[in-house]
C-alpha cells in the first residue's frame, strides 16, 4: 500500500513540470508581446503627434526606399520625346529593369545620367542601337538602318519630322547605347555628340531605368510598351533581335 501511494505521488509530481512549463511559455509569450507593445507605445510617445505621426513617418520611409530602389517618378522637362511624352508628363521608371542580367533593347525608353556625355542632368530618350549594332542614316527612303535593316519609325516619330537631318554611320561599342528623341527636330541626342567623348554613346551603366508608365496627367495614363519597329532588325551575327 505504501508502495502504491509512493508511485502515485511520483506520477503526480512528474506531470506537474509539463503543465508548469506550458504556463511559463504562455506567460513568456504574453510578456514579450506586452514588451513589444509597450516599446512601440514608448516610441510613439516620443514623436509629436503620437501613433498617427509615427505611422506617417514609416509610410514615408517606405516610399523613399521604394522610390530609390524600385520605381521612381520623373517629370518630362522638354518636347524632345513628343508625341510619346509631353512636357509636364510624369513617368514611372522601373529601376530594376536592367539590374538582374537584362539589357536595354531597341525601342526601350530609358532615363539615364548624361553627366560627361550629354550634360549634367538626367535625360530620357529611346534606344535605337545597342552594343555591336551598326546604325546608319539614312536609306534611299530617308529611314534609319540598323544592321542593314530599314526601320519604320512612323508609329512614334513626331509628325512632319524626318528620322534625322544629320547623316551618320556608326557602330555602337559593346556596353553602350545609341539613343534618339522621338521629336528628332527638337532633340539633342546621340547625333549631336558624335564628336564628343564617348561618341554620343551612353554607357549601359549610366541608365537609371526604363520608363514603364505615364502616370500623370490622368487623361494621359499610358503603358509605354516597346514598339514593333525594331522586331525585324537582325542582331549582330544575323539572328533577329
């Protein structure tokens, strides 16, 4: 009888630590939750305006990080890209478009840092030639030729403009871009810097991103897709790009 009572007491004692541990874990979790809540409340108390101001500051920080590393708005300062882009339009530029191995392609509208090449400013132009391309102006019908293929730019060229009033025959170095504005008669672009350092060709590394959307004004909201004009242009070596 004494032995059975002793065994019962031992079993009873062995069951207690599990329940007590569960209770302690629950208490610890609640304590940590309360600690985080108290910490957040203390931070909010230090900010004028309390939690509302803190929430706004966090949102602004998120937007700043998003703008610096993902999507950045740019305002169009000139008519060099009309009719595609008008003065005052705000475009959203995808800053990750060329950050993971992808390269600018013919027809892309890109924003780039022109310091040392065009001027001390950011510019927005259309890519006409990529590394290795031969770009010539002009064929017998006055059109640009890229790698021997005439390009019909009528879908985006400014009405009444010719593809170029300047003749040229250039080969784009690897890692660089030949860029032109859609409003050729009102655009300072690669044609105007052929004799400058770099020959008017923009290093791919200076490209900030690819313009994806016209975000403002609302009545001009548009997705900036790559035109079909360059789809039949052969890549260097004969394959179509």
